[in-house]
C-alpha cells in the first residue's frame, strides 16, 4: 500500500530544493546538473528508495517507490546522474559484494562515485552467452582483456561493472557458464574509454577497451565462474527500473499533451489521442508488472513493458518535435530536437525491439524459431 505521508514529505522537500537548484542550474539536464541534483536528493534520503535502511535507503515497497518517482517526474526535476549505479550495480553489490565492496554504496547514492555497466560487446549484445572479454587468473588477481560497446555514461563514470569470461569455451561456442563479474576502476592502466558520438551530438554511449588490465583479487564480485547468476540478478533490477521509467514517460505524455492541447492542429489530434491512450496503457502494464513483482511473480509483462515503452517514447518525441513546427526545424527548439534524436536509441537500449519480439514470440507465444 502506498505511503501517502511519505509522498507528501517528498513534495515538501521538492518545494524547497527545486527552486534553489534551478536558481543555480536553470533548466539544465546535462550530466553536471544531474549529478548536483542527485547529491541534493541524497542529502534528503531520496536516492535508493528501495535500498535497505542499513545502506541509507528507505526500504520502500514498489508501490510507494512508483508514487515517489511519479512526483519527481511531475515536478520537472532532472533525472539522477548515477541511474545505473543506483538501480543496477548497487543491487549486485548488496547481494554479492564483500564488506569492502559495500563501502562503495554511499558514494553510489550521493553521485560521488559513478558506475557504468560493461555487458554488451560487438557480436554479443543481447546474447551475453557469446561474450569474449576474458579475465585470466594471475598471481595477484586477474588480467582483463577485451572490448565492450554501447556502454552508457562510461565517459562520466569512475568504475564499470564488467562481465567477463574466466573459464574459456571452444572457439565459436557460446555458454552462460564460466562468467564472472568485476568492479573495474576506469583509471587503471590498459583501460581506454572511447566515446561514440550520437545523432544529437552527445556521447552518452562509449566503447571500452581493456588491454591486459591488472585487477586485484578483491575486484571479483560474487563467486568465480558464477557471474551469470549475478548478472541476471542485476538485470532483474534493471528491468524493475525500466518499469519506473515507463510510469515517468506516462507522466511526461500526460503533462505535455494537456499543456499543448489547444495548440495541436486538427491534422495531428488523432495522433496525439492515440499517443495519450497508448501511454496510459503503458502505465497500466507497468503497474500490473509492479504488482506481479510485489507478489513474487516475474513474468513476460516486463518485456512487454520495455517493448511498449520504447515505441511510446519515440512517438512522443516525434509529436513534440512536430508541434514545435518551424522552430524545431530551424534549431530554435533545442529540447525538442535533442529528444527526437536521442529517442532513436529507445528501441535499442536494454534489448532491441527485434530481440524483445523474439523473446515474446518464442517464450510466451510458443512460436517456432
């Protein structure tokens, strides 16, 4: 059951902190501003809402967490900078980390320590059983070699959660066995971070190259050769975070279309109405999936939500761009232009649309390969 008193407490916090933040950063949503905003949120204990209290969280149930995320979205507050660390890496550290590794948690929460996640590789994006980055055992720990790609926010990150192969397989073979997870500082010798310039001019994704990077034994997260189980645990939390993103997208569509209702031309009203309805369905799907998680059930609904979110997000960006008209085409509406260009990644990140359809077709509908 949603704790409405806590939701009210968050609103009071935002009434004080948001004006102060905007006086300094305006409407900026770049990494520097997002990092500063996360630090403010953490001072009020509004980061890691579902974390256990022993690690500085509030141990909120998913319903209350969704309600708080909706309030944050409706307020127009920027997203936090350490989204991956807070929602994915921290969960893996809390579940499998040593006491030394758990000392990273306060920094992850406050944004003084930014993590990225190094799973995808060339030729092994959504198929992690095919990854080839390897960590060879040495007398002092491990030597890491390989390449990761499409690593979100690696240009700003301090460390990376890396999935690597510690037991080799035959050439051309694939296996979920023999994988291990490591916490890798990105300032170590042998690490190269190569930003990928996107359509909007940003570099939110990067390639990572590891050339015989020396890792201490203490960098291993969880049991050796059991990284697949650790990775699936981390990805489960990533999927849960995607549900929160879906509810945030519904709030954005609601606000934008209500504010612009009078400006929508007759020729686009049907498109706007369909988008509004689909965003509401998206929100209901997310709420259903959240309820299933709360009851201990993990089903296909999460994959459906991801597929639906990516499509709604792109259509929302396209509509807002169109409604700006000539100003957007002339580059005088940078927010709309940036959102449109960045939205092309929505059908790729966290599982491409094609992969999501395959998963649903094969594992849910029982269709042949």
